[in-house]
């Protein structure tokens, strides 16, 4: 079952002397921080809400002024905390888009139903495409998240269907040395 809360960043440090915090952003929509009204922090297994007074983004980072955090000392105590939003206030996804947290843990199968492995991590190395890292019986396998490779994603069924005919061409396995042009 999908989590009701989605990670949108981690506080890396205080920003200034008035309690603002700097976040390492975990979203593709940096403008979302200016629209936030409430964020959540995980405390003793419970998601605790905190009002946002002001939010902004700059140079790949997000900055939040949170209610009750009014000076640098209070902001320093927030260092390392993960910031969440509830699903009701998450960004809207386009067709064929999913939240990373909903993808990780899905079982990869080929078009014939043969199990390949489990999606461990979604990497975002560049603007071209994400890279999916799977744990498989053979070891780690990484593939580009392209439509010609990823045939279908069914979060409700817990499956990612991969085209087994394309995998030999694009998959990178940890037990295969990289080819070199010499």
C-alpha cells in the first residue's frame, strides 16, 4: 500500500538568523515550495504537521520558514530532518508518471511473466531519463527508464513489466565489466 506521505526534502542547515531552513529538494517541481501551507515531520512513528510561513526555491535548494522556528538555534535543531507532504497536497502527476516512493519495491517481470527482480532505487543522473536499479538473483541490474524498456508500470499490482527483448541491449549488470574502446 502506498504511503499517505511523500518525502519532499531533507533539512541540511539553517539559513540566516531568523529560523529559515535550507532543504535538499526531493521533487522535480521546485515551484511547489512557494505554495506549501503545511509540511510533516516523522516523530515516534507519527507524522506531525507544521505550518509553513514562507517557502521558496533557489539554485536547486528549497528554503522554508516554519511556524515556531524563529531563530537560528531552533533551525539548527531541524538539521537532518526529512520533510513530507500528505498525498492530498502532493504535486499532480501527468500520465505515465509515478512517485519514486511508489515505484521502489515493485517486482520486475518480463512480458512473459518471468520474475526479474525488485526495484531498489530510482536514480536521476541527468535530464534525459531516470535509471532503475534492480536487485536480481544475478546481482544488481540497471536500466534506463525508457518506454521501449519499461512496457508497463502497475503500482496497484506491485509490478513493472520490462521488455525482455530489449534488456540485453540496455541492461548493465554488476558482474559484467564495462566494454572499452582501445
